[in-house]
C-alpha cells in the first residue's frame, strides 16, 4: 500500500485510507463492501433522507441506490448514509411542529458531521420535503466539496384533483358544517395516493425549483414525478456528475453565487412559490457566505411577474407542470427576457444559458404558465412589509386574489392552539386581524407553520374577510391574506408583543407596510409594562435552538 497522495479527486478520502498507517480504516471499510480497488477511487457520500415517517421521503432509499450506482459507474465509490426528516403535514397544528424548522439545522449538522468525519470527496444529497432540502444544501455549503442535490420528486394528485391542502381545508369545512364526517373521511383516504412531495407549488416544490435555478441540481430534477424512470435516471446521473465536478474541482461556492441566488428568487416568484423560500434562501446564502437580504426580494420582485397558475392560489399541480416540460421552458422564457443571469455555473459544469440552449418551449395549448405579456400578476406575490409592527420586516404572500389591502381589528392569541380553537368555535369573525404571537424562532421555539389555522379560515369561508399575522411562518399550502416572519418576534419584545385586542391594524401590499394604529407614546407605555415570557423549553434540541437561532429576517439560522 502506497503512502498517502493528495489529488483533486481524492483530496479527503486519501487522508483516511492511504498508506500503512490507515490499515485499521481500510479494515473497517472492507466490512461494509470495499475492496482493494475501491481504496484508490474518489469516495462519494450519498446523503439519503429516506424515512417511513412521510410519503415525501418513503421512496428515497431506492433513489439513493441509483445515485450510488451512478457514482460507481463513473469511477467513484458511493457510500450511502442517512440523515433525518420530519413531516410538516403530519405535525401541523401540534406541538411537534416546533421541531420542523429545527430539523433543517439538524440535517445540515448531520451531513457536515458524517462527510467531515468519513472523508468523502464529493456528495449527492437527496431530499424530498420542505426542510430537508434547504438542510441538505446548507450541509453541502458548509463542506464546500463537489456536490449535487437531487429532488425526490412530486406526488401524483389524489381522487378528484385533491392533495394534502384539500384535507386541511376539508377539516375547516367540516368544522363549519359544510361537509359531514363521511365526506371528510373520503377526502382523507384518497388525497395522498403514494410517495412524493406535496403536489402544489408548496414549499417542497418551491425549494426544489429554487435549487435547480440556483444551479445545484441537474436540469429537470425539480420537475419529475417521485415514482418514475426519469427520477431514477436523475439520481444515477447525479452520482456520475459528482465525479465530473471532482475532476474539474467545481465546488458549491463556485455555483452558489450572488447572481445564482438572484436567479433562484426570480424563478420562485415566477412560479408563485412559498414564503418559506425567503427564509431558506437567506439561510442558504448566509451559509455559503453570500449576502442576501429581505430587500433583495423586493427589488427583484419589482421586475419579475407571477406566471404559474399553480396551487395553492392557482388551479394546477406540479405533476401537471411536469407533463408539459417542468420549469426548464419557464427558465428559458425568463432568460430570453433578460430576467435570469445565464453566465452562472451549474453542476453540469456548464452555464445556465448553455443548459437551456436546446430546451423546447411549452406546448402551445398549455394553460399552466401564462405568457410574459399577460402575467397572472405583474410583480411578485412575495411582499416584504415594514412598519411599526415589523421594524425588521415581515413576509406576506399576496397573489392579488385576496386583495392588496386589509384593515381590521386585532384579535390576539398567544399560541397557534388558542387561535385555532377560537377560529373553530366562531369567535373569529369577518373584519378580524388574527394575531398569533410567541410562535417565532425563539418564542415557539421553532417558528411553527400556521397551515392549520389558515386552512380553517379558508374552510369556514372567511378567506376574503379575515387576515392573519404572526411571528411564526406559513406552509407553502397556506393562502389568503396572511403575513408571517414578523420581526423582531414577540419573544424578543417586538411590537407584535404589544398589540391588544381591538387595535386597528392595516396591511398594505402595495405600499408594503404593516401598521398598528397606536401612538408612539402608547407603544412606549405598553413596552414598559411588558415582561418577557419564560422559555417554553429548558432542555433538549428546542432549548438549544432557541438559544442559538437568529432572527427570521436573517434566515433563522444557528450558524
């Protein structure tokens, strides 16, 4: 056995397995399938988010095998390892949802930990749910080794064009008395027909599209059905692509540039994507060392229209976008219009413009993507609001269907559960601005999504008559007049903590303001009387997260 030699393709693994002094390492690896030849190959770690806790990830174990086979076929040695995932859809509306955003940090930590320890030269990461995708990217960014991200793919529609949000809204309709238990159970039994991520332009499909636009996925990866030959081929190609990236020494920091993040924001806006993209893209950028702020979403949003008629605010599902070509033709439209930076490098080793050069346009008769000249909305649906309720900013998802301005009376709740109960029993009425506070990154802790209360509002027929604001956040499936990420959060003494029942609140998505109609003197009086609540958790991962996490306005990261 020769002494260690470091080269571009084995920069890390050679330190682990080369030379007589690493015989013990080789002995361990022989027991998991390595042979003599494997010790001379670049090692490619395949980070799998396989789990049976959610349909989003239940098929990813098989996909990891294809990625590993691709790495092996290209002359590397694939090594599969797992990280965790949780299910937002299952946990929504419960205390367990506080672990959702926390899991993003745990996933990034675990990928960094395993790859850093084992000396993998390159990586493939496969994600299929809201938080494990940005978590994977953050882990890859920290390591900064040649890497490719693979999306696990979208679920197919349920019976009657239903999906998970159909179930949440059916719960609200049942609470109102519009459907009976038999109808509710029928939707429950048929809306989720198999593996794959939630079917609309919710957070999973939003982040998959953003990551492809960022250049960290192979072309087409974000728009493939979970159970398909295309997705298996995508995984195999990703394993092969890592070896090419190793040979060229192309790392995430070469791809995840400021211009690439601007491309990702552009595509998210054009697709009408989730508010969570704001939180995740800022967190991902911060991890790789790129400065990205809330104001960037505003500036880009002034020139980028909403083109996709996709759920939750639109009609179509991701599987239907897949059928007409996915997001590649949309990106070609945006590139040709000067709205994307075509010079950005991608994991193919080519630029974005080179990847898109031969992309065919959408079918002429398709109805999902509107033409640039006749958009669904002339500028971004993601509105960054500032005002005396959100000095550091808040994020709203305003498609225009719910109007662009709302004034109403505050109805204040100190937790999601309290608000949910009062929505269900009819306490919340037309004209209310529901305020849910102490649900921020520190105060929750964990910044829970408010899909359950927003779905209940829609299900009770109040979608056009009630607004909801919170220092928590929203599922990509939430719609209506909703504002989240209010910063500073209530737990830190932000103005949201000082709102009282009956205060007049105005949300203006044209002026991009969110204001409570009380004087500065009254605000100071209330602040003097306010006391910070005791932390809800003092031990464990939630307590650690609350101590380390940054504001939502800077990505809610733990660095």
